[in-house]
């Protein structure tokens, strides 16, 4: 329903509400720029952006190498990175057959490269999902490799599970991630 007394340019087409004024837009842009500047400063110091909070509630057991709860508020970009295997750029499996450490290291290098493609680093990662074919034998090695990449002061939330088989023969490990970056 259209109010014939108002100009179409002052109506919001979706919500049928008045459009934002220039002052609203300028104020909003200034706020976003200020937040982006604050996030840029935080990133330069190797800490999470101000809109990301890492929480380990005192009512829960202290986690080894990950954070229980990560809350993201305000402006930002959420990036989902598909599962990364220990494949080099040529598609060859890293290391000798059965070399979990080489595969895990290459998978984290691939994750690092995926983050760089969107201007991110491991400081932006808020969630990791790890898949291992032998959790008992490999979780200590995974923790060692992972800790060389993630921010250990504010580690991402993490889930690690054992699976029967991964997508390619000989693959022992896969890691996927969710990252939150400042707005562009």
C-alpha cells in the first residue's frame, strides 16, 4: 500500500518505512570506520578484533588449546573455509605415506593460505573442526602442529572427531575453519 502524499524516494521499498537520512548514513559510516580502525589496531597487535569475545565460563572445565564460547557482534565478515587436506599445491599428499605430522602441517598451511586469500590470519579463526582417522595416535601431534598456527592466548572453539575414512586414500587428517574478519 502506497501513501500518495509521500514521494517514492522517501519510502523504503522493503519495510515500507521512511528511508534513512544522509545524516543517518554518514553517522553509520563513521561508526563502521571507527570500528574498522579499532579492529585494524587490534590486528596489528596480534589480538582478536574488538567485536570478537573469547569466553571460558568458570562453570565449565578449562579446555586444553581451544575456547568453549566465542561471541561475535557488530560489523564483520564471516568466512567459511572448506576442509583442508595435507595436499601440496600440485595435489600430492605431503610426506611419506602415513606421515600424520606432514599431512597436518600441510593442511594448516593450506588453511593459512585460504585465510590470506581474504585478508585474514589465524587470529581471525573462531572455530576449527578437525577430523582424524586415528584420534588416539594422532591427537598429541595435532595439538602440537595446531599450536604453531593458532593464537594460543585466544584459541578458537574446536571440535575434533575420529572418522572411519576421509575423502582420499591415505589421508589421515582434515581441518575446516570459520573466521570473522573486519568489514572491507
